[in-house]
């Protein structure tokens, strides 16, 4: 099956979209996961009731989403609390001076300037960043060519297999495309556009396993000389940082 050529306008739109998305801390509806225990959440109560001044703690692995972005604070709702910590009643914890743990399906608020300082990661939702390849396996003749930074990517991150973060992505960008064999002593590059799709597993926060397919387009006289102009390649590796 022949992949369609991307026109310059579409290519530019893909790169712009990957860099114009909101920051992770402001993405409403996405689900995030706490990486460590953090205290600083306050329970949201109606304005006509006494305000709760207790600082609540979100335990490691707790999941939350931002349900509202107000002028100076975020309203967050926890959807999952680890079993070992979810059984502590809020009122008894406060009275005894112990850490008061947030409860699932209750709304809390936190100052916007404080939330980014908390250690959390995207659990599921739109993911984006930069895609880099270790090498390219050219299906045309089975040769290996040098990898490079593709450009920006947009994807969706979720955990369909054993809770392992998995990002399905679409990437594209203008960059210097290596046109030499991976074993060449001197790497030659030509300016062109690369578009790709695939998936990346992220294990233990940093260790990545990925499989990416794509094509390179140089165009003009450079494209006519390039042996892999618009030819499908693949890139796969274990332990290489594909996405950042």
C-alpha cells in the first residue's frame, strides 16, 4: 500500500500542533498519576459552609484529573487511591494529627503555582514532544541508514498492557535527513521532511521500547538522487530514548 505524500502545509501544521498544545499541568480531562507522596491539596467545599483548612496528601500512584482551571487554582478530582492508603478516614486522621489522605471522587483544589512542583506523570491522554530514531531499516533493500531527530510528535498515551505506559504517535518535521549508510565514516545529510507513526512503551519512567515506521521526502534534484525517496523504513530498539 502506498503512503500518501504530505503537502508542505499539512507538514507544517503537524509540527505547529505538536508545539502548541497546553502544558501537562493545564490539560483538563487528562488523567495523571502521582510519582511520590505529596501534601498540599485542600478539599473543595461550598462557599456557604465552613472552609476546610486541612492540607490533604495524595499518595504515590494516586490518579487525578483537572476538572476546572480557575484564575489562580486548579480543581482536581482523584479517580483512584491505592488500597493501602484509601482506608484512612479523613476526620479521624485530622483529629489524630496523622497525614490526611485524599478520597476518590471528591474535589480538591490547589494553587496553580504549586501543582507543577509536584511529581506526577501523564497516565492517559494526549502526549507530545520530540521523536528521535536510533537508525532506519530500509525495506527497499534491507540496508541500515543513520537515524536522526524526526521532529515533533502528537500521540495518545494510555496503559493497555500490564499498566505499562504506551504512546501511539504520529510524527513529522523538517530536518537534515541522513543519506548515508550507518557504517559510513562521514554522515551526509539533505534537508527534507520525515513523517512517521508507531508506538513506544515506557518502562520504569525512562526505559523505552519502540517500533516506528515512516518515510523520508527530499524532493527536487536531491530526491531524485536519494535511493530511499518516499520508501518505507522501520526503526526499533530496546533502551533507546525515542520520545522526550
